[in-house]
C-alpha cells in the first residue's frame, strides 16, 4: 500500500472495529520507534475477557495470560495503586471504567511498513473493511467545558505541596486537575479522528468498551518488553511550539538546556531506574538516553529512555506491577507522592495516568501512559480529561497552570470547547 491507500484503509478499519462492543486501535502516526511491533494495530470483538477492580487484579491478569498465552489488549487504571500500596481512592467516579480490563480479540490486523497482515481472523474481514465508507465523520456542536479547580485554587494547592517539599515529605509530585462536561453527547470516533489529525503522536489510541471510550493522543510510553528487555520512556519537560521556525528552534534549545526541566526529568529517571531494578537481572539497569528532545504538533517534550534485562524468575506481569503507577505521573518518593495526590487532587484519576496496551502470545508487551486523553461515558453522558505537571520547590504555580492549559489545548480545540 502507498501512504494514501494505507491511511484510507486505517480509517475504514477503525470504523469497522467500532461496530463491535469492544475494540482497540493503536496508531504510531509513522513516528520511528525502534521498539515498536507495528505502525498500527487494530483489535475487535471479544472471545474472552477479564474485568476487575483493585484487589487482586494483577495476579488475575497473570493467570489469565498463562491460561491462554495469546494476544491480549487492555488497560490498567491508575487506581490499581490501591492493591500495590495501602492507599484508597475516595473521589467520586463519574466514568465507571473497571480498574483492569483485558480481552482476547476475535480479529487482529497489524500494519507495518505499508504492509497489512491479518494476525487473527478470516481474510474475509478485509472485504468487510473495504466496504466501510472512509468519509470523515463531522460534528459541529461545541461543548461547555468546566474545571474542577479555579486558577486561584490551583495556585493555593501548589503552595501547599511546596510546603510539603520544604518539610522533606517529597521532592517532586505530579499534580493534576480535571476538566469535564456533563450531560453532553459526542461521537467518540469522530473526536478521535479529529484529535489524531490535530495532534498525531506515537502512542495514539482509541479503546471502546461498550459505552465507555478512551480517546488518546498520548506521546508517552510506559513500558514495553522485547524478549528479555524492558524499556521505559518517561516524559518530563515541556515547551510550547512556535509558529516561527527560528523561535521554535530556540524554544527547543532552551528546553534542552533548562536546568529546572532537567532536574525534574532526572528525578523521574532515578525513580524509574529504581522501579525497574525490582524486576531486573542484577547490574543491567541503564539509562540509554537522557534529556532527549522530541517534537510534537503542540509541544516539544523532554524524554529519557531507561532499560534493563528482565530477571528470568520474574513474570512480565509482575514487572508491570513493580513499575506501576509510572513515575512520571506520581512523584518521588512514590508512595508519599501518591498519598498527597489523593489528598490534594479533586478528582479520581481512574484511567487517566493509567495505561493501555497489548500483550503478544510470546509475552512481549507495549503499554502507553494515558495522558492527553479524553474519557467518555455515553450512558451517563459524562466527558472528562485531566492534565498536570511536575511540581518541585523551584516551580512557579502560575506557570504550571499555564502549562496545564497548553497540554489541554488540543483536546479543547477538538471538542470546540468553551472553557468556563
């Protein structure tokens, strides 16, 4: 397939998959990724599934995989932290996702280097896909988007967290806020198509589980496994893209050399190194890239890459658990940071700052970080997205608030949102 035919097929395949009660779609948007299995992978229909809340979910997932040893697609909610540590999630849940959901698909299609391959299912599905109309779905209604926190209240909470840092409770925490719309109707597929067009990212994805939807333009990988190697690529450090090329290159260079951003990034790198050490063959944890700068449509990001060899006595699901929730969305020390997140944030995170991805029959896997993501429940018509950033003692609360709005900009734009 040429690029045009490939993009047309991907659009049709997603529309076809969306006809099922459960489907999952990942699109790398042609970003080069040395660890990626596929440029695009589509899974649809359910043969078997596992759906659980926090308690013994990771162990159940391990048993589910061992019983079937086949392709699994699914997600891990941030609130699985409650079975890893002595924590609780006390904020109201307006979306109703389970904490863990995985399914064995009836159909799987993989695309790599302009070649389409049916990984599971009858070749007849290609004909069904090609019969789908590839016309872009349009939607025109704007949405009234509200915030759980006023600017002033956000700034006050940052000041409280900085006092915790001053006292030595933590030295960094990822603090997030929710933007939401209630009693609203969207076409989730149309929203995803538009979001992916405005903000194409390497770990973009669409996940439908009956009346609940994950619509994601995430640029971040949580963890992947290739044979006996684990790779994690946390993001910490953000700079706004500029329309002027000279100014844009300047913004990129300033981010690379920004001591505050480097400090935040290296704190999380150390945390991820510690998380991977729990699952690593002794002496194999290493930082493959520190402070890499990568450009996306709205922002430049600072991304580091950490890897290790998986200890042969540790199951890869336990390795996921050992690193979860990801350091870039919690803080350091991780447990105290999560306690303060529960105390000071106003919303349950749920799927946000969790992860979704897939597991292969061989036990390889790839999972993203659920950021830059719209979550939607079509039954109660509740829509939500959250944004946040790393809080250190050196940070400026007003600047952090503006960075939140920057991270939310693509989602507000695609929803034609009016912020109240």
